[in-house]
C-alpha cells in the first residue's frame, strides 16, 4: 500500500489565521477501512499517510521510522485482539521521544476492555466499533487541540 500523503490545502485555526494542514497517520488491518478513513480525512482538509498493521507486525514497516519520516500530528491506530498485547506494543512505541508528544486516536472492537487497559488519559481518544468515520474526524480534531496546547 502506498503510504503517500494527499490533500494539500490549509485549515483555518481558531484565531482565523491560515495554517498548513496537519498530517494524520492511519494504521489499520483493513485496506478498506484505511481507504475510507483516508478519503474522509482528506475531504476534511487533512493530509494523510497510511500503513497496514500486518506490515508493522511483520517488520515490513518500521513504525518509528515511518512516524519520523512523515511527522504526523495525530496517529489513528486500530487495536484488535489480543488487546493487551497490542496495547503493550503501542504503549512501548508511545514512550519513544519521536512519538510521545503526538495525539492518538485508537479504534477498537471492544472499547470497555481497552478503556480498562489504557485508564484515564487525555493523550488518547478511544472509539469503539462500529463507528461513523466522522467520529474519527472529530476525535482527530480533539487530539490536535490537545497536542497544540501542550
């Protein structure tokens, strides 16, 4: 899958000034979901880079190198079974200097289980499936607002 960026416009900040569109990284195991989220986020004016989670797990994509290369402001990442193993991977990744200041939106099939694992945090937005893609857009905006005030 081509992890290229799209959507090259500008967004208006809260003060009305023009700012370059932030880059959003989308990681999921489903190519269809990746393309749906890419289309919706680009339609909303974001630049999007994508990665397939099985490629991360197999080592075909070096997650940290991908993040350093594309410099996203927010990462949308799907956590599936086994939740604890996949959350531990993401928690380890989030401890890296290049990732710890980024906003995260996590999608999952079992939000209560992931809420229990993650605990209370303002650094992560968690969305349970099924979800409307516009929920992801709103969660990305929330994550952006949190990281821009940090």
